[in-house]
C-alpha cells in the first residue's frame, strides 16, 4: 500500500486548553486526550505493520509535561502530554526488539499558529507583555521557531540516532534547565 516500509512516523497532532483546572469541561478533557494521546497511540498501532526495522517514531510532546509556567493554567495540557511521554517510554520497550526507536520532543514555546491562536483573544498590549515575559523566561532569550524542533526531529529520524530510544528531548531554549 505504501510502496515500501515506512522509516519515520511523526505524531504531531495536538491541542492546548490552557484553562484553569476548575473550568475544564468533559468535552475539553476528551478532545485533549483524543488529539494529544489517543491519536498517537492508534496511528502508531495502525502503521506498526508497515514500519521498517530501524524505523523512528517521534512524538511531539511539550515542556508543559514537566515544568509549569506561572500564570498559565495548564493542568489538562500537562496531563495529556505527560501521558504521551509515558506512551513514548512504553513503546520504546515494546517496539525496541523489532528495531523500532521511539522518542519524544518536548518543545518550549514555539511561534506557531497554535500558540498565536491561544492568545488571540487577549488585548494587543497583553499579547505583547506575555511575549516579552516568555522571551525573558528563556535562557536563550527568544521564543522558539518551528525549525528548532525540525532540527531535532531530523536528527532523531537519522541513523546518527540509531542507539537512541525512550528519551524525551527538551527543545526549549534552556527553559527546563533551571
């Protein structure tokens, strides 16, 4: 069906409900887990027969799974990305004997449409203040770019990472170092 075995699978679907714990609805909870965990679980399961020995599965997680940002309620998002990290480690053990590597990338704040959508309802001044605050929070002094995450994904998909599995890689400008 695919013409040849698959060498790389990137599970990059996601949604972030950054709302206070007491306001999380059942629909938000289910949607968050459906996109952030269930999709990766079942897509990997469905494609498993087509993955080559030596294939690389890369799950896109978040630094929110291990470190919180003050004033940004993230219990639901953190929970779902933490579950994705657990799936990553579990699959590394289960699929390793088949020669399949499974890792996750945990990006910090990346300048994407998803990030911009999460703040679109804030007044412009609040958006600017939040951006400046977030940039100051990173040792490298800026918000990440999609290319920062892509570079790690390319490395994990390559033969240079042939002995790398079950790891969660922070691509966060040093944020989780402190």
